[in-house]
């Protein structure tokens, strides 16, 4: 495999990973909205979920746009799954 084809394969891996992970993050938002409509969560709870989604999606975006796409793809294949939702959680001192 040539370096160019390896980069292309790595880009495809990262694009698929990015989409899959965004879908998982959106599930949290969907769950929060369902809870809101069912009266189990107030507007502030939905707002917290939206904020956490935004923060998590930004962290995911940074990971998926590393300069070394081959390195990022190797992390996707070799590492433990990253919980992006937790990466977006509010940090309390």
C-alpha cells in the first residue's frame, strides 16, 4: 500500500468514526428531549445536555482533525473506546 493510499484509508476510517461518534452523542440529546417531553427533565436539564453535547462534539472534532490522520486512525483501531460524552462533561474544581 502506498503512503497516499494509506492516508486515504486513514481519512475514511476517521470520517466513519466521526460520524458514528456524533450519532452516539446525538442519542444523548435525543434522550434528554424525550425526557423533557415526558416531564421527567426540566429545560435546564436539556440545556445541560445540549452544552455537554457541544463540548463533546468539539473534543471529538479536534481528535478527528489531528494533523497526523494515520496516527488518529491507529488510535481508533488499537485503543479502548473513548467516551466522548464524558469528555464534554462540565469540569468542577
